[in-house]
């Protein structure tokens, strides 16, 4: 398999196929190199899953994609724009394209579900209170939670909290949604529920989805494209079918220890 098929394209040109393109991304912390030259193309409108074991640099990679961290070297192009070269001010407008669903669905515990979901609009839009309220109820309905606006996060199950986090991410109509380990800590039924939600939001809203996961079963259930991060490098990338047939030893081992039938 060719790791970066379109390596020789100019990634600073707008590409219909790839919304986000990463080139030679490097990052060290206190002398320890965590990202050792990441090359990766993420397909527009598709579910792109980055898999890998704990500590291999998945969350650090995602923070760079979202413009929350600056690399030591390398470039990230979003629709042809190199976001590593932008000022904080310029980044803010790019970030309006992004919705984020963090690990552990970091909701504000002191706010109701309604207030949590409304938060991005209160902060970043000029909509009126009643327009915001309409949008919040519409979005909660879209994630299958129509009647819980008045509740507090600690009154909800883990799966429901994840879906509230998802509602908060999609309320700004993002073009790209980032999910960092969205099913961590959920039982198999709740995991499937969140997976189904990611898939239906992807197809209904036509967004680009970028998901970090260490769960191979979930990954094979919903991914259009899988990339494996191993010790700070992308060692394999392809469709689920291509991935099942990988000959890269570390990727094969990951499949085998995950217990996915291959
Ligand atoms: N802000 C930071 N400062 C220092 N080290 C960090 C920071 N963020 C991550 N690291 C280190 O980078 C490595 C990769 O972390 P991470 O991307 O969170 O892994 P994972 O693949 O589990 O998401 C780890 O060794 C982690 O300790
Ligand atoms: Mg992580």
C-alpha cells in the first residue's frame, strides 16, 4: 500500500478530495520527540479514523489539526490554507469550521444540558435568545435527546453525556468534527449507540469526521479510511478492507491483539 498516494500534489492547493493535509509534522516535549514526521491526508465528507495504542501521539496530532498546538516543524493545510502559519486571530475563523468532541465529554457540570449545548452559540454567534433556544432543541432532538434540556450532566448516563457533547459540537454547523476517543469508558451497547450517531451525523450533515480511537471493532464498524499512528509516525493508511489485509507488522499485531477477526 502506498502511504501517501498524493505526496507529490501541492498540498497548498485546494483539494476536493482531501480537506486536511498534514506534511512532515514534528513535535517534541522537553527533548522527547512525540511526532516524528506525520504525513496524512483526511478525506472530505468521510469518516477518517486514526488508531493507535496509548501514548503514541494521537491526541497531540489532533490538537495540531485543530490549531490548538503549534508544531516544531511541518505543515497542516485546511482547504489549502497552512494553519501552522496563522496568527491566533486568523485561527479563530478557521476554528469556526471545527466541532470538537473531547475525551470524557468535558461538559460544564454547573450548567444544565440546555446551557451546555447553547454555549458555543452564546459565545460565537449573534443569534437572539429565542433563535438559540430553537437551535438547541432542534440539535438535542437530532442526537436523540429531546427532553433533557433542564437536566444537569451528573444526572445523565455516560452515553447520554457523550451525545450532549456531540450536540454541543454540531450546533455551530461545523465542516469538520473531531472526536478524541468518543467511546472510551462506555459499555458495548452505549459504544454502538455513539458509533451509530457518528455515522449518521457524518452522512446527514455531510461533514468531514476525524476520530481518534484504540477500538478496532468500532473502527471497522464506521470508518471510511483508517490511519495507524505508531510511535509518532503514520505506519499504515487505507480503506477498512485494505487495512484488514495490511502486511505492516505493527498494524497486524494491533489487529490481532484487538481480537478483531482478520
Ligand atoms: N502538553 C504536553 N506536554 C508534555 N508532554 C506531552 C504533552 N502532551 C502529550 N505529551 C506526551 O506526548 C506523548 C503522546 O501523548 P498523546 O498524544 O496524548 O498520546 P495518545 O496517543 O494516547 O493520545 C505522551 O508521552 C505524552 O506524555
Ligand atoms: Mg489520547
